[in-house]
C-alpha cells in the first residue's frame, strides 16, 4: 500500500479529491485544477465528444507515475472528486506510443496513454489500450472487458473511436517499427523506416460487447493515426492519408471515408499547402474544423463541409503550435495555440473577418514532456458549460476545467 500511495495510484474504486480552484487571470472565469500528483495526467486527444459523459457530469483521464504505472480515472466536474476505475497497470504508455517516440520515463510500451482513449458518452464505457490489449471499463459499475487481448506486435494502433449508436469501436492499425518488432532499439525514425514504402492501414471494428474484430477497410500506401466517426452517421469516418517519408504539404491529409461503400472524399483547404495538421468533426456533423502549416509560414485555420466545400479559411502569420476542436454551442473553432501560445480561444467563423474570444489561459510548457502529453487538447462538455484542458508545469502535467 505504501508504494501505491507513493506513486499516487491507489486501488480500483478508490475516490479522493486533489482539486483546487482559482480565477482565470484573463477572463476571471472559474477554473478547477483536478490533479496535483503523478508524472502525467491527461485527457483524450482533441476529437469531438470523447471525453465527457452525455450529461456532462464526468470526464475521463489517465495518470502515469514515476513508478512507471498507469490507471484510468473519472473526474466529477462539479465536486473535483476523482475515482480510479481499474487496478494499476505495470507500465506507462501503450505499444503504439513508442513507435515514433523513444522509450522514456513517460512511455515504455507496456502501459496506458491518454490521447488514444475514447469514452462512449451515453453508455459510459471508456476504451483504452493497455500495452497491446484493447480494454474497456464502465464508469459507474466499474465492469471491465478485454475487447482484444493482443492487437499484435506488428501493428501500431491509433486513436480509438466509438460509433454514434455506441455498439462498436473502431481503430486504425499501421505497421509497427521494424526494429521494435524484432526486439531492437530503433536505429532510425519511424518515418525513415518506411521511406521506401511498406505502409498499409487497416481499419478494424470490434463490438463493445465483445466478439471477433473485423477489418472494414484497407488503405494501401497510406498511414493513419485518427479515424473518428461522424457524430451523426454510422458509416462516415474522418481519416488521415499520410504518405511514407517526409510530410507532403501539397497533398491533402484529411479525407471522409464511407466504410460501407469505400467512397473517399478529400477535404481540400484553400491554402496552397493542403496538408492539415489536425481536423475535428463539428458536433452536428454539418461541418469540420481544421488547421495546417500555411505556404509561406504561419497557419491556415478554417471550417469545411463534409463534401469538401470550405465555409471559411484564414491564414495567421504566427508560428505557435496548437490544435483545433469543435464548440457544441456556437459557430466557433476552439484553439489552444496557433494564434497565441498560452490561451484557449474561440475563433468564430460566422462572418468574413475572424473574431477571437479568450476562454482562459492554459499556460502549458509545450516542451516540458514528450509528445502530446503537454498539449492542452481542449474538450467541451455537451451542454457547453465546461471545457477541460491539460497543462504542463515543469516536466509534469495536470488536468483542468474552466466554467463557461
């Protein structure tokens, strides 16, 4: 028990409160910091409607510790209480995480990482990788399921998605680093390992109740890390189509795939650079938000319809890194960077000229931890009253929410 307390993980079902509240220094909105211990605490990535329950009472996150153990949690949005949902896993960061980033105290390939998780908001099943297994836990009963015991040493699995009716999970699988498959430390980057080809992405579907996984589509010659479902259409998913080797800025990255018909629709930005860094569905699925590195410098940021018609797009000259996500209650793109380096913003696209509103300061140390751990990755609750975000202080990260 002493080791569990020391590394800030406890036992399945344990509840406690580490939260503290403060007023945002820019907007004076009320902010809750839910975590103050652990090496990293992080919510899922920026995809739409995968972090909050449908009634907006809880959100989910992962904690990793200095003792190289991980567990998943739910946090009560109103009280700040956190509940540990599973027994701790010996390991930190899942198998897919170490393919492109070297092993470190933040990731050894045997544990859990936050950005790849997905919550089914209505049935409240949280899906996550533990090492190479795909697992699920129910937020209220704490029932657990192993959906796939081993996704395979030869595959690098991407962010999990759940279909709108919450019957199936979907994830992408592309080849793992050949050195890691053969038990060697990588001698070259993941991109260089496939510079001469050999990339194939499989889109794999598995029932949430358990059952045999099946490949629903294969994309030969292209890699994919993200395949979120349309919030309104079971058959449509948003996919990456990454070519081997260096990024091709003149080729569109984001496509809509119909997994029933195999039809693919490119989402072409107006900018001369077509490669989108991040893309997210709008909550009503009538639009998507996106951004990417613009030709000549800076970032293009915009909104498009699923048929590829651009609604609005602007180019901003600053070089701040960042992400886009979708607001459920207004015609706005949520930014955690690009325009500023330290604040969450709404960028409204309902008029020709851009209009920006500050939500709160996140103040993250973008370089304080490897990979996506220090990225804010903001999420809105379905009722639009709260927004979560991650922030890195020094070399460790915590989860927060701001009342809107």
